[in-house]
């Protein structure tokens, strides 16, 4: 059965509304504030494929809102990039299945380097091995993909993106991030002009 554009939008919107809201969000934000804002570590995000692209976007959004963050490709991590990890860093990993081989291996390698390293996982499978080993697990609610095959990451990546946005906004509120702070990090383009204008008022 073919779905209309309106029906597709409704399914995507409903998937967002069905994201489980638990105290895991508060725990995740507390970890981010403690490790990065207070201890001066950095947030290291990672994921494979489409989840990796979401992880990259989350890292850049955190950077512009006062939380130093970088994206670590899980495959490149096995070829030396793991060295970016430092003692007070925090991992934010994304895996819809919670079983992505490269991400599971990344957690193992990271803990060999630093057994105390904590990590948050965003997943559609809170019962997965990755979720069970995480310090905090944020579930997407495992929405069915709107792709007619039920395979292509669509609705799941929408939920992942929204969860990332929630973490960013909640962290901004906890750290008291201001428009002045924003302008110091964002000079170019429309947002740079707008933030400058707001600072000068």
C-alpha cells in the first residue's frame, strides 16, 4: 500500500511522540555536564552508516553550544584514531540494533585504553549487549521505518536526531549557555549576524 506524503509525515511525527521519556535523559545530561563542562573533557560521538551521520551532526551541534565534541569513525578508531580519547572524555554511541560490530568493538578498545571511560548509547534495542553495558541508554522506541521495504533508516534516524537535539537543549539549559556564548563560537553566515545583533541589544 502506497502512503501519501501526509501519511508519511504523520508516521514520522508519531514516531517522535512515541520516544520513551525516562530519567535516562537526566542521567545523560548530568554525565555530559560533569565530564565536559566541569572536568573539561570532550564528547566523542560515533556510529556506522546513517547512524554515524547523525552522530556527526550531534557533535557539531554540541560544539556550537559550548560542549567540545568530535566524531570518531569506529573503523578509523581501529587504525590509530582511538588515540583521540583522553581520561575525562565521554562517548556517545548510536546504533539502531545495539549490535553494530564496529561500535561494540569500539567500546571494547576504548575500555582497554581507559577502563573508566563512560558511554551513553542511543539505540532502538534497549535489551541489546551494547545497551546493557552502557552507563546510560536512550531508547528511540524502535519505530518501524516508513521505507516501503521497512529497511532503509528513515524513521529511526529521525528519532535519533530528535534525541540528540533534546540532549543539546537540556545541556544548554543546565550550563546556562547564553547568546553571548553562542556568538563567540558562531561568527559566520546568517546565524553569526543574528547572534551579533542580539548581543548588541
